[in-house]
C-alpha cells in the first residue's frame, strides 16, 4: 500500500502533510503536491494532516491512475519537506470538481 495525492490538492496546496512525513516523499508542483509511491512507507501520518482531504490510500477504488500520476510527477518535481502557505484563494478552491482538467499545471514548484 501507498498513499497518493488526489485532485483536491490542486490550487490549494496545503503543506501540513510534508512536515509530518518521516521519509520526505512529497514533491512540489506549481499548484499541487504529489507523493512518490515507491518512497512512501505507508505510515499514514500525512492523511489526517491534509485539510483538503486530498491524500488517500491506494487501496481505495479507482486509485490506480492517481498512483501513476503521483509517480510521474514525483520524478519530475523537487522534494518539499517544509510547510509553506497554501495557494492564494485556497478557501474557494477546496472541493471544486474537475480541478485536474481545469487547473492542473505540470510546472515544477520551488521545493525546499
């Protein structure tokens, strides 16, 4: 099992989760985070830390595409281990449907 970041992180990008990760397996894009599924040790401490409920275990239904999404971008983006402010307007974007299609950016974030 591994944990993955899903589309509710897009345009919110809370980083509460990165501070509690014992193996530093979060990677930062311009407007979202991902977890490297091969580095995640399945401890689960990140899941309850996400205010947007964007972190899910890969054992839930229909998570296969999210595992591959997280793997792809974790290999392209820089690691992030420190908490940062969420994105401007994050309150309005939490829970918005279709964020992957409408708002996702492949650009890397700043990382640490």
